[in-house]
C-alpha cells in the first residue's frame, strides 16, 4: 500500500506483517520503497 504527501516525489509505503492465522497486524513501518524499510520491519518482529 502506498501514498504520497503533497507530491508524488514524497511517496511512502506501508510495510506490514500480518499473522496468517489470526489476521492480527504484528508490526508496520511507513517508509520509502527500499530494502531498508524491510529491514526495519523485520527488526520489529
């Protein structure tokens, strides 16, 4: 899922981890669409 703030040059992606069985959101990060965002999300788990 993505959005932008004031201009498309400032795009942000919602990275989220969801428990498959319960549907509960385990963690989320709002960041640019880069590998560092995934690493931040993984660190929260």
